[in-house]
């Protein structure tokens, strides 16, 4: 039996990436191992040259920037404020806030090393937004694909 522990992404500049994740995205460092930094939420950034050496050198396993084969997903109840903070920090935006088919609003950006980050509003926040806009509980359940109990709990937190 395997136990999944955490995703790990490669970065060119540990200091720059640590500052980005701490200062721009508000993440907290859990462990700093020098070449590898783990954040609360259990994702890690790893110094690319060190990782390349672990794999046998530069030619053994080439690493490509902006491969766009995956993303890190973060949630917030303040999507507009996060978008503004990202823009003020000069983060490269892939697309501005837009609504997914299930009603959640998201923005996607690149981190300093070209990894895709998706920042989405929580489904609870989406439910509350739809409720404030006058939608019924049944409509919200259908739109976001969540059961009545979830929607009622979310909208009770107005």
C-alpha cells in the first residue's frame, strides 16, 4: 500500500519562490531543508539543480518550464482581493477571474517558475454569492452540484 505524501515542484531560485509563496500567496513554511521547502498544506518547492543531480544530472532527466501539465489549486473566499494582490505583485496572469460551468469563479496565474496556480473561490462562497443574487436553494444545488445540506450550511454563514 502506498501513501501519498505531497506534491513537489521544481524552482530555479528558492529564495524568490519562497518569498512568492509566503508574501504573495500567504502560505506558511512548515519545514525548510535547504534544498527543499515544505509548506503548510503539504506541498513543497525543490531547488531544480539539486533535484537534477538526484536524477543523475542535467542530461539524465531534462526539466521543461511552463509544461502546463498540471496545476496547484488554492481556495479563497476573497477572489477579487486575491486577483488585485496578484496583479499588484506583477504575477503573470493566464486568465482573469471567470466562472466555471459549476459556478465557481477562478483565476489562473504562473508562479515565478512557470507552474500554473489556480485560485478559486470556495464552493461555499459561490453558494453564498448565488444566494445573495436571489437564487433559490434548489437552483444553487443544481448549479454547483452539491447536496442541500451543503448549500444550506454555506448560505447560513452569510
